[in-house]
C-alpha cells in the first residue's frame, strides 16, 4: 500500500493499493482514477505518486525474489 493525503482533509492519511490505479492526471492537483471508477484528488504530485508506486513494486518484487 502507498500512503497518500486527500486534498481538503487536513492531516488525514489514506493507504491505497497501487494495483487499483488506472490513471493519474496532473491538473493543478493530482487526480487518481481507480479501476472501480472512483476518482480521488490528492495533495501529492504526479511524480511523488509514481515514485511511491515504483518503490512499492520494487519492495514486492524484492521480497518475492528472496524466496
């Protein structure tokens, strides 16, 4: 899971399964569209989100290869 912050929810963190992400759009704010059709506006930038997803996947693959 990656940790994000919804826009307008001060201090509230949420954990998101990156496998649900279909698209990330950078308007002034980042809008994430999930495979469920839900859209989320978050405070993180497009680059921060993609880095978090990349790090999460590296961790998953690294753990799998150590079997």
